[in-house]
C-alpha cells in the first residue's frame, strides 16, 4: 500500500515538474507580456491556472485533454496574419508547440503552487481600507491646539523635533482666508474692521462672514469646474459654441453657496434626472455629464464618437470621486490597481444607458414674457413657412435622408448629407424616423430650422429654391431674435431601450466582446441595487459610507486648495502608483468628520480655516529648509501663486472695475486680436459691452480650441479632461501679460483714478491707499521712498501730458506686477 501511495505522489510530482520546467517558462517568456497580471489581451490570462482554464472573451482557450479543440493551440499553430500567436517576434518552434499539445492532451495539469493570482494583495492598499476615525493624538504643547486637526499635525512635528510657526499677522491672515474662501482680496474697510475687532473670536467671525458671501460659491465652483472640465464649446475641429453651458455653472455656484451636502451634490450631478419627481434644477445638475467633448465633424462615425464620450464620462467619474486612473483599464486590466477591464466596462455601462437631451430651463421672470409672445411668434413663423413653401421641400429632403438610413450606399451624396446631419443634430435618426404628426414640437421645429439653415446639404436642390430658403433663413433669424429670452439646459436622461454594453477588446470601439451589466469596481466596496442598476445606484454607491475612497478624495482636495498641497500629493491618484499620505490618520479623521457632519463642505472649510495649522505664518525658517524643504510636515503655511482667474479678479477688484454680479452667461473680455480666428471657422470674438466685460474670470467664455490667452498663460487647464490640481509655472509671458494685457492696463488706469479720487491729497497718503487696495497693507518706509521716487520720475517724463495722472498709472502698473500681488501668503 505504501509503495502505491509513493508511486502516486511521485507521478503527481513528475507531472508538476513538467509544467514548472517546460510550460510555465514558455508562457512567461512568450505569452505573459500580453496575457499576464498587468495586461490581459482579449481577457485571457496565462500566468495563473484558474484564470487560464477559464479562458477569455472569445471563450475557453484550453480544453483539458483535447489539444486539437483548444483555441490556444489553434492560435500558436496558425500562420494567418491577425490570428498567429504570439503576434510579434518569432513563432514558437515545432518542439515548443508539441510540448504545449502534449501538456494539454495529458489534462493540462496546473499545480496550485505554480502561481497565485497576482492581483489579490492589491486590495490591501491603504486607500481601499475602510475609513476608521482615529482618536486625535496626545501632544506636549497642547496650548497651541485650536481644534483636532492641530493635534495630528503637532504630534508629527514633535516626533520630528520641529515646532510650528507663529500665527501670521492679522492683515496677512485676513488676506489669506479671503482669497481662499472667496477668491477676492479684502477691501480696506474689511481690513480696518478686522483690526478694530479685538474681542475674542474676531477671526472666526471673519471666516463665517466669508462663508456667507455669495462669492464663496464662485471661488469653490471654479475648482469644481476644473474637475468637471467645463467649457463653453464642443472641442475638436468644429468646436461649436454651447450657448447654455453656463446653466450648469450656475447650478454649481448655487450648490456651494447653499452648502448642498456633498453626497447630494454627487447624486444630483450623476443622476439628478432619476430622482423621484426630479426638479428642473436637479436635471440641470446632470450637465456635469455633458461637459465631454463632442465631435461634430461630418465624416465622423457617430458610434465611435459616442464611445469616446462614454470613456470620458467613465474616466472623469473615476478621477473625481474615486481618485483612481480607471482609464488604464479601458484596454486591459489595470497594471497596478485592482480594477479589471470588466469592472471598467461595467462602470461605463451606467452611462451607456443614458442619452443627451436639451430641455427648457427658464430662469425666474423668463417664462411669463416668453409664453405671452409665443402665440404671435408661432403665427408669424407658420405664415413664413407657408409663404416660402417649405413643407414639400422639407418632405422631399426627409425622404431622401430616410432612404440613406435604410439603404446606405445607394447615393453617396445623401449618405454624406445624413452623416453631416448626425454630426450636428442630436438623435437625427430617431427624429427623422418618427412620422411628422407624432414628433415632439421641439424636435419638429429643430428639424425645420436645420433644413432651412442647411440647404447646402440637400444635393441637387434647385438654385432658385436655395436662394429663397436663404431669404427665409434671414427672416426666421430676425423673428427668433424678437422672442423674449428663454433659457435651455443640457442634461442627461435614462434610455431604458439601450442595448447591452459590450467589453471592447483592447479598448477598440469596433472590437466588441462579451456583454456586461452595469456594475462597479468590486475591490472598492460592495454594490447594492434593487432591480436593474442605474446611474442613481452608482451615485449612491460612490457616497456610501462603505466606499473608502470618496470622502478621503474629497477632503484631500479641499486640503490641497487651502495648503497648496494635498495630504496625498497626487490628488488624482489614490492608487498604488500615487503618493502615500503624509498624515494618514489625519486624512481618515477628516474623512470621517466630513461624513459625520452630513457631508457639509462649508463645515469642512471652516474647520480647516480656523485651525492653528492654517493660521501659521508662511515665512521660511532655516531649520525647515533642510528638514522639510517641501513643507509636507506643515510647520508653516504654504505660499502659493493665485490661480489664473483670481489674478485677473484681484486686479479688477483693486481698481474698482470688478462687476460683482453672481451667475449668468459667459462674457468675452478683450483679448489679443486674431486669437479667436485661429480656430476652425474663424470665429469672431465680440467683446462684451459695458461692465460685464469686467466680471470675474470664472465667467470668461472658454473656447476649447482657442482658450482665453491670459488664463492659459497662468496655467488654467484646457478643458479636455478632468483637472484635479493645476500646475504652477513661472514664465516671462506671465510678467508681460500683467504689464501689457489690455484688461490689466485698464485696471492700472482705473486704479490710478481711484487713488487720486479717494486716496487723499498728499503723495504719502495716496501711496498708502494704493498699497492697501492692492496688498491689503501699508507700505514700509523703504517701499514708500522707492515708489515716491518712481512717481516723481514718471511725473517728470509725462509733464507735458498732464504728468500727475500718467505718473499714478505707472505706480499702479508696478503694484499690479508685484509678486506679492499675485501670491497668497
């Protein structure tokens, strides 16, 4: 009996040894690069037994005991291009192929000791662990502590034998918190009020005042719009303007101002349309998903273009809420994080079952005048269409386009006309295929307008008729302009009839694999849905307390905004390749506190702003230069340059030009001549008249192919993809921008007039006032002497031109160009 057992064990060992000696090294050398832990081309993995025997998207690759029926053998034996494996390099030798065949015919034994799932340990990565609220640590210098944040920071400093910096002076502190909370510098009156308030809690009262300011929503909306990659145009070559994109921006500003809880903020943006009895505002919130680029080129494949939008929405959601580079799993399993390609397409499926819509979203006061004018408008419109005999022409045009849908290739000219229409007209096919009497009134009107305005896309149309349609076009445009404004919004709707989502093999949109149902990244948190999962289920999963990432990612971004660097430096990547947190316990405490306080963003901002850590001076100290050169331990505050929009805002605010109106349409301030014409279609940049051209940078029209030069010079993102943290460069263009840009020159001129008008009678008083307007503080004696000398020099140079005012313009230009002016201390 013992001899039989020995022989059995020996046989198993010999079989295992054959695999380990012959088959596994061959797979590692020739197969695992494309079918291993990092990449699983076509879903097949050949580094682990269970996964290899399961097969890939094309089915089972290894049939135990039957090499001839195994796709693996068929591919390594094939000599056909596109089928042969490996696809690159020399083919397997005949001896190697025989060895694989023999191994499979013998049962394809894969000993358990020959490999373990490479991805299993990844879920132990710190960011995938549940959020636990640690107790704030004990510290030696407890009298420095103002709230729990300080205990975590101070404990680490004491461990490193470092001490915190003293609190910043009151003027610096107020300027800092004003810029961080509202994006605007404090006025001289606000500074004076703060300095005069010597009662306990004076600083906290200023923080609360700033949190109540409507400008708070503008400042924090700018950061969120970077994440949403908001822009006022489509992108790509045509880059058509999106006239109502600002409705989503308005919603974001309002959401921050009313402190909409972040969990609700998330749900409404991803699935506001799916909430019970969804309001117009909740539907407008889904404009977040409409910020993707839209390719309207005539020759583009609509399915491919839509797939690119789905990829963008999936990647953006992964970056914004999970802090993960989920896009790496579009073509294969993620190389480092526990995200499979199937996980990716399950997430994409949530968005694949949605469709774009434009809805009426009137602002207060718009609906009444519009409805009052509508009957007369409709009557005049109908009369014009009848006069120009549009109906029969449009009927013929529609019939040819429907023929192109049903019988593609019959007429290349009409095929092209249909392709062009699909690029410009959303849901073109479904609208055309709906009989005229059953169409929605909005669709019917859009279709007629498209026909009238696109007569050149109707092949073979009579020249005289085309000319008459051109006449009609002008009259309809004039009639449309007579209607009172009626705002629309770009939103998303669920499409219950959407076909199943399919995995794209190697990420190629045409190369479709197995179908998947909507789902999430299994390694993050459990997913619960009743019935067919929707975007609403996905949004709720993101903000569930079981999800270890969302709260951590959110509080880390707020920390980044208020310290210039996140607790996790890589705000966009909490995965294996991202930076580790400098203060992991503090990050978890903040994430827990954020959720415990009802996901209140204002409470989180207040907590940070009132901490002793935030209130420290930003001055460098010799011992910190060597021990903590990047200020990761936070023994001082950080000194950072203002974002692009805030630099412009500060110049306009100091000069008195700034328009403080909240919300509304995008504006076009002056920019260098010819910039707009550089893009496709040579678009015109018509400068917005009146005070609106001095609105905050948040409202500047952003054309993706020709973005506003001043913003780009100061590192604003291009709106193509989600941006979690802006770069900070230092280039000569920035200095030239501040000196010569038309808006900054206007600001300097207005600042000069303001100083002369409001600053008193003496040179010293005016210099003092100019400093308070621009830097919130009085000048030092040395600064006052140097600027007085410069003023006198300028006055002599411009003596013949009324030297007083030009001299003050020169002084103003100097102040607006100071490093201190564009820096948050």
